């Protein structure tokens, strides 16, 4: 009989608090100090260094789970749309002319000094 080891064994805080801190950090792209303030408002006193250590240790699982839950873009026909980076280039591979270039017919105004 094999059991899975408890990932949170030996930590001072319970697994729910660790999960909440790491989830806040990864899901909402908050800074470590913002997560520290949110937890402090809820009565949990933990340093941003501890939250950083938790996110380094447990954050990869949350990032993978968030990536899996992200819906894939679907077009009008119900097919999975290709990524935008592949559609950015024209089909013939030609470079598009930049609209920020200055046309040569634009007048140049000089002011007297």
C-alpha cells in the first residue's frame, strides 16, 4: 500500500493558507507584497519572503492548472483558431509597409531665427 506524501508537511501554516497565497500570486498577477497585505487584512501574518518561497515551490502546479483551464479561441465555424502570431505575416511572406514612415511630399517648415 503506497500513499502519496503530504506536500505541505513541515510547514508552519496549513495547506489552505499556502494554497490561497500562491493562488493569489499566480492567478491575479499580484506582487508578493500585495499578497502579503491581502493576507494581513484577513488576519494572517506572513512575510513576502515566505510567499516567494511558497510560490517557487508550489507555483508551477498552479501555473499549469491555470494554463489548462484557459479556453482555446474558436472561430465562427467552431474550429480552433490558429494563434495570432502565425496570422500576423501575410500569406506571401511579403513585408508590409510601415504607416509611420514620413512621405517625401510633406513640406518642411523652417522658422526665421
